C-alpha cells in the first residue's frame, strides 16, 4: 500500500526535532491568532512568509504555516464562548450555545468539549485526507456556479432556521446581512454600490468589524443598561472540565460534525461556515431536547466546532492534490510553496513526496499538540470571566478597537465597528437573535455572485439549476426542508385548533 | 416594547422602499436573464418592505408588561459609552494611541463605573500597558504616534 | 565673569558645531537607513503579491535594508495605491504592482480618487505577462479556430474572466469583436476563482496569467490555445499568439512595475531603480520568476513612465472601440 509507505515516510520527516518544534510554534501562534480579534490566520501567515525564505527546508515552513491555520480554528472558539466574540465566520455558530453555557457557569465544559471535539474532528479529517484525497478533490471541481448557488442558498436557509424564536426577525436580519455585504464593489458588473461617495466604504465592510461590533460591543452596550456591577457569570462556576455526561451527550455530535466538516470543507469557498451551520441544524434535528438549543446545549458547541476543524483540515485537499487554494490562508501557503519552487498539484505527491506526506503527517501531530496546549488553558480562560464587568467591558472595547484597526490601519474601520455596535445594541433591545446577520453577510455575496454567473452561463435559463445533478440534489433538499417546515407548522396550528375545539 | 417594535418596523419598511428606489434608479436592474448590479438590492429592499409590515403585524396589540425602549436612567449609560467610544476613535489618530487609550480608560472608569481615583488610575495604566505590549510590541501593529512626540 | 562668559560661549559654539557636523553626517548617511515598506494593493497569493515577495526575498542581497511586503487590498487595487499616493515621499513607502488594471483600465471607466499617471512617480517596470487563453482539458476544442467554428455553429461560448472589465475581460471582448463571434464573459472573484471554475469544465474557455494557469496546464486540466501578446510568451513557447491564428488581438497583458509617492527625491528613485535592475538580473530571482510564470522585462524609470502613458492610451482606445461602459 503506497499510501501507507508514503505516510510512514512522512512521519519520519515530521518527527524530526526541527519539524516538531516548528509545528509547535505554528500551533501556538495559531491559537493566539484565533483568540485575538482582527488578525486572522491569512494575515499572520502573510506576515511570517519572509521567515520561509530563511528556513532552508520548505517542508518545515509549510508545517509551521499549516499549524498556524488549523491552530487558529482552536483559538477562535475561545472568544466565541467566553465573550460572544466570533473571530471569524466559522465561529459564529459556536457563539450561540457556547456563550449561553458560559453564562451558566459551564464555560469550562464548553471550552473543553470544543477542544476535544476539534482534536477528534481534525484527526478524522486528516485520516480522510490520507486515504481519499484525490477522488474527493475531483469531486470538488465539479462545483461550478450553479452548485455554489444551491449550496449557499441552502446555507442561508439553515441560517434563518437557527434564529429560533421569530422567523420574521430572522429574515429581516438575513436581508440586512445581504445588504451590508453589497456595500462596495460588485464583482460581476464592476459597479460600486451603496458607498455614497465614501472612499472608506469602497472596500465594503469587513467581517471582523461587523462581528466585533454586533456581537462584542453590542453585547457590552446592552449589558451596560443594568447598573449593578456584575460579572458575566451570574451563577457559580462549576466544574472546569466537561463531565462524563457531557462527553456521552456530545460524542455523536462530534462524529457527525467531523464527517460534515470533512466533506463540505473540501469545497473551495464557504466550506467551514456552511459545515458549522449544517452541523448545528442537524444536531438540533436529531436532538431529543431541541428546545435546549439556543440556551446552552453542549451539542450545539461540540458539533459545529468539530465541523469547522474538520473543514479546515480538508481544505488542504484541493491545495495538495489540485493546486487550488480554498481560502485566503491556504492561498498564502500556496504562494509560499510557489516561491519555494514547488508547484502544488497532482504531481506534488510524485515530485515532492516529502512535502506532501511530511505536511500530512505533521497535521496528525499538530492536532495532538493543540489538544495538549488548549486543555490546560481552559482553566486559565475561565478565570477571565471572574473579572468584574466594569473592568472587563472597557478592556474588551480596547481589545476590539485596536484589533479592528490592525486589519487595515484605518480609523474608519473603528467607526464602522461602532456603527455595528449600535445596530447590535438596537437588535438586542428589540429582541433579535444576532446570528443570521453575520452568516448572511458571508453567504450573501456568494449567493448573488453564483446566481448571476449561472444565469450568464445558461443565457438566462433557470433550468440550469435543476438539470445538473449536484445542484439539482441540493435544490431538492432545499425545497424538501421548506416544505417540511410548512407542513409541520400547519399541523401544529391544526392541532391547536383541535384542542381549543374539543375541551 | 411592542410599540417600539412597530415603530422600528415602519422604519424598516421605509428603508426597504428607499433601497428599492436606489436600486432601480442608480444601480439599474437589468433583467431576470441578465441581472445587473441593482437587481439583488431591489429584491432585498422589497423583502425588507414586506418583512417590516409583517413585523408590525406580529407586534400588534398591547404589551403584557409595558417596557419603554428608552427607559430613563438606564439608557444613558450605553449612549454615554458610545459617545466615549466615538471620542476615543477621534482621538486615536490625532492624539496618539497611548494617550487616547489612557484617557478613554480613565473616562470610562470614572464616568460610567464611578470608580475611585486610585483604582481608576491603576486599571487604566495596566490595561493600556497590556494592549501596548500585546499589539504594538509583540505583533508590531503600526499605531499613531503620540502628539507630544511628533 | 568675563572669563566664564567666554568659556560658555566657546562651549556653546563647540556644541553647535558638533551637532551641525554630526547632523550633516547623519543626513548624508546613505538611503536606505531603515526597512522599506512595499505596499501591494492586492490580497496575498495573487500575481502582484507573488512578484513582490519574490523581490522581497532577493532584495537583501543588493541592499543594506530589507524590504517588507504589506498587503492593502481593496477596491480592486485602488485603496492600496491611494495609501502610497498619500504617504510621505521619503522613499520608505513604495508601491509594487503599478500597471495593473486599476492603473491602466479603470481610470477610463470610473472616477478615481487620484490620477494614476500624474499623482505617483514611476520607478521601474519588472515584468509583463500575457493573458493565456485556455480550454478545459476535457474540451474537444484545440485551437482558436476551433472556438470560432464552435461559435459559428450556434453554440454558446462562455468565457471565465477574473473580474469585470479586467484585463482578461477586455481580451475576451476584443476577441469577440475582432473574430466576429459572440462570447459571453462571466466574471469571477479573481484569477484563482475563474481558473478553478474553468478547471471544473463549467465554461467553454477562459483566460488567465501564466502563473495561474501553468499548474493546471501541467496537470492536464487545461489546454492553452493562444496568448494575447505581440510575441510568444517565454514561459509557454509552444503556444501560438492570437495574431498568428488570425485573430488580431494583442494587449499589453498584465504589466507590473514599482512606483513611489510624488516628490520622492530623484536620488532615491535612482537607487530603487538600479537596485531593482540588479535584482532582475539575479539568477535566483530569474529562477523563481520562471517558476511562478512571470517573465522578467525590466525597464528603467524614464522608459517605464513613457510605457505607462502609451499603454494607458492603448487601453483607452480599446475600451472605446469595444464600447465598454460601467
């Protein structure tokens, strides 16, 4: 089995002192980057790219950068759970139940299960990568504009169903998310929309700016309404680690999330976001207590967290086997490889087997290292919640302010964040659940773009969406889900009518 | 609360109508076959208009426990903190990072949290120092230089 | 008393002299004395970014101070360039990627916050690379002639282009006009996005830079059928030009140069220009540039400025002829 021998070769490379060290450095930096707002893995890898010129072996450099990338997925969940601050789109779903768990004193359990789930998912994904990379990559290529449209629209539908209480409000936020995303340059027509002459808006809003504003600052503004000095956690902080019961509750969520994340993550583009959404929706459907979701159900954390970690590992597949980068951070790794004289693609495994297998082997290691790094930190993070809110709140403001500023060095971004903070505050006062907004913001542009591209390709014929197998299947799922929801709610209304008729 | 929701809903509908106009007039709609820049915004605006009306509809009636949107005494703190943040943003590039951060922290502690002077100064210095160490020293984020150092 | 005053006067004079001489010495210290910021107005991983990082890697061999690449993407390259336009002209902020679509094409189509030809000082040109027209490896089409025949039989020709009104889009539209066949251009979110879609066989033809298409060609997923240049591209010597195949389309391709804020001292520009020339002649630089598919084509400051003017006019004429409006 040449896969096996390749992998063994890879381990012999990954287990050298230098490579272990750099894998660890990457994991450490990645975790830190995931926790900090503003600086994302793509920007960090870009910053550190010059180091790869000095390191003589390209394998070592890639190992470090890969470590930064999937390490950031581990760190991203920390701020989502503790402070309701999603570092990037894939962490938004974690905020929903994670933060609720933190408020109930179960932050430790949330963080712990998130780390464990991420480890399992990452490892499962790397195993899948090892065994199935080439055929899956070819499958990813089959995703053209119509398929992207179907997939992202399905994602939007899932985003709305998360809003729980009111569909109308969820839809309003969805539309707002779409509109905010339309500010700036329209890639299909080249026109600039909704900027009203402002140069700062020409680039559009940045996700981090919006997330920090709506989630972080909006939450602070809302909490300031109570004059009593409280801590975030109102009840006593319980056990720091997840209990055996937590583990039993979550294990299926983790496994399902890993599978979902692995397959959807291969698709270049919105892989991680959509997989975390899909995982949350599926866990809610399969749960015996769906009403817990939104109030602190541990499966609502375990599933999506596993999904986005599996997705980040499987996003390496298109890079290593096809030479196609699936997101900004992977694009940086792609650039680094090119400058080192290595062209990623189907010949990578033949021409540079040490790079190919060395990186994959170190991903197994990296996941293990991240687990060891993150679990003990859980106790430390949880202590942060005990800081009095009077101090914590302005520090969060400082943190997010300079974090947002660090992205483009524009004070304008700080004003944008404040704009979103006011919106986030208004939303909470009017009883809106913020989650659909950032999700629509991320998915919206993809929906619009792929719709228009598909229509251009088909010459205006909408049949293109249903005649192609993959998009046809996805659209069918979409229709079934909506139909199912309608039937269910009609049944419920009929049931209520019956009850009121028969005393 | 329901009254405020209805008012907000009306704003949303109005905004939706305005967006529809902007999309149609400035961005151009194109056709269903070949959508132009304005088609999606137009649909979004239409969606907002309809959803605004729907929201007003589900918020009809009286509240069980009436709560005002701008309850006196309570909403002043969030509004005040937004004002502080705006001033902070203004001062950021004009006065310099460290100075504006210190000023912001002091202002927050004193005016919003009503802390004692001793605690205020200690926390402000610590927080500003921590941010500086993390972002400027370790991450080399370029920051606006202090006014008195220029 | 008088004695004391004399001493203090003497000391003051000595201090002033020392400071002046010292200051002169410092002032006369050779540029550069600190790292040079190279702004790339595009996202990491793109062709301008790759070029900048390759320069960044080789630069320390020829200069005492390193070059640091900073990405400032946004508004198709306008935001980053604007940042440089408004920077201090002290030679420590330069712009890599001059000559791309937003410099030569965009000004014809929309209002810009600055004039890319007048508000910035060109330093040197580094490379030109062509637009390569490709079809999917599974496609039955093998040359531009096949594409024309295909279209004339009534089939729809869809073309994947990187961005609306970008360099690839212009080439496709020019082909459409000059070969008299209808081509539907489908814009994507950048070069990588469009070449991926073409690799999946979702469109009939597509275009891109050699650095974007070479990996796919190597993997057999793409078949190159033409280059939109006056002469054959050095990285793809077997691919005929469009003109050779009877289609009169040749653009300046994607030009990449370096620029500095207006008002930068001429010695600084001369230093940058000559050091960049040395970088372009470096063997390792040549090797990496071939690897990433960007042919080196150095031009000094004066010639580069003249070239920009000419290319700008040519693109303007092309846009007018094609009737492209936003």
